[in-house]
C-alpha cells in the first residue's frame, strides 16, 4: 500500500459555462460521499468567487502595482479547490471527473502533491517535483 499523500485538486473552468448550479452542487456532494466511501480524506476545499473580483499584485524592478480582475484573461479560470489526503491519486482523479463534466459546464482538473515542509512526510519531498 502506498503512503497517503496530501494533494491539492484544482478545478478550472469557464465561470460562465454552468447553466445548472443545482446539478453542479449535487456533483460536489456525490464527490464528497464517494471520497469518504473510498478512503480519500477531504481535508478542506472551497468554491472561489468570480475571477472579476480578484485583486492582483505585480512586483517588478520598478516597484509594485495592484490591479483588479483576474491574473490573465483566460477561458478557464480557477473556480475552486479541494485538499485531499489519499494513497490513490489516479482513483481520486477518476472520481473527480464528474466535477468538470459537460453537464456542469466542463473544465479541467489539476492534481498536485503538497510539499510538507518539516511535517515528517518523507514521500512528499520525493513528489515535490513529480507530475501526477
């Protein structure tokens, strides 16, 4: 059995593409239930506000500047995240697929291992540069 590792599951999508919020929220409820049933421990997570509410700080040689709006004008924006501890990252991704299905607006999932600085998680240091 693989040592459980903490991952951040990032949910990217078009913030204007979801026409059925009830279906989207139901997909997240099913995801949470299935995670619990399959041994994926959800440690946290949140839905993010619209990218139009973002504040961006850019720092360069000439100083710093704060601007309104998203970091970049992209079709897909970061809409939310989960923090999940699991020993089966591939299974977690398969389980999360309905969160970005066409029925709820489509999108992309990104899974990254969290680097635990000094937390005693030997597996994390090796995974810090690994792509899942």
